[in-house]
C-alpha cells in the first residue's frame, strides 16, 4: 500500500478543483489548501471565493490565501504545516525557491500541455490556435523556472477538428487528476524519476487578452477558424458590422474569395465572409444584449442586417 502523505494543495480555478476532488478520494491527508484571494465576480462584483476554496471549505480543509508567497511570514506558515508534498495546479502565484524547498518530497505541478511545448498561462488555447494535433497533461517536479521542471508523467489526447478551448479544457480536467494521483503514488514509493525537459523545444503560451480576439480578416481563413475555436468560451472572437459589435462563437472553412471582411453569402447555413486566403462560414453569433444564436435564427429576423457586400471590420 502507498504511504499516506501529508499534502498541501495550491490551486484556484475549476481545472484545479477537479484535481482536488481526486485527491480527496485518496488515502493521503490534505492538511491545507492555498488559493488566490477572493475576487469580484458577476454583475454585482461581489467578492467570490475560487472553486478550489469552495470545495476545500465543503470538506473542512483549512484555506490560506496569502497575497504572495515571497513573504517570510507566509513561508513560515506553510513550513509549520510540515507537508510531505505540495501539489500545485493553476494556482496563479509564483513559488520562490524557499517555498519549493519546504516539502520533504518537493512540489509537483499539473500543467495542461505536453511539455516542453506551451509553457505559461494559456497552453490549452494556444495549442488549438497553433493547429497542434494533440495536447495533454504533464505532471512535473517544480523548480524556480516557469514550467521548466523535470517531467514525471504525461497523458495525451488528440485535438479534434471541432475542439474549442472549452471542450479541450474539460477533457484535460478529466485526465489530469488521475495522472497526479498516479504520480504521487510513484513519488511515495520512490519509483518515479523525472525526465529533464529539452529547452530548445519549448514554446511560450502567452496569457489571453481581449484585444487579440478581434478578428483580422486579412489573415487566412484557416488561422481565424482555429482562433474562433481556441477563444471559445473566453475571450470570444469578435468583429463589427456597420458599427454593431458581433461576437463570433463558431465557423467553418468554405470556398470563396473577395475583399477581406466582405460578406460573400448569407443563408440559413451561415454567414460567409472573405478572408485573406479562403473564406469562413460563421454559424453561431451573438449581438449586443442578446444571447448566442445559430446564424439561421438571426437570418430569419435580421436578413437585411447581413446583406451580401457589407464588410466586417
């Protein structure tokens, strides 16, 4: 039987909460959870605990929310918990070397990419945007660099032609927890040895921002189609038509050419827009104040708004 370890878990979003759920079903003792400070959320901007904090409180696990782990007082607080292992999943704070040195077995991280590809903040979306054929989760031993530590375990999944940032996130959130549980068993047994990453193969997954979600119709259709999928459900690609903002949630490649941004055709099948190379048929859109709709539903009531020859910018 695997040795029961004293584990401290550090994470913040739903992806991390799925990992915490899996650890709750193991013999290991979760002595504390670290999560980012509560943030304003929703229309009322009410301070809201993270998904990880909410789950921890449901299971009566003490929660710590330091602004930084560079503070010696926060480091002393962690050391007093005497953890065998620190498990970190999408925590969002830098762990200085003094923190990495505290647990007896060090710190491990579940990262949503096949390292060394896509180190950094947005590996799921960047993999889709780049047209990668597969993604996965890497469990690694942490060191002071950004996602640079030795790789302990990898699980793979193909990226399907219809995958969005949301669908790939959910699949990796289901794969990652079991990989972490398996890696912890290997560490406790002393049977798991890390593989050093090849830094020359590393790519950096920059944090997403709303500005890059604005579609540049001079780009090839194939690139824009991937971007639309990658940025769904956030930040969601967008454009403007006659100064009306338009969110674009789905589209597919079609034949067609013309001045980039020009509407080439409109029907219940979708809105065909010319790109720098080829064309996109937009199939799901959202107008200001409305909900996301299939284009067929918009076309029935707003046909004149999407007339052939109009230009999206």
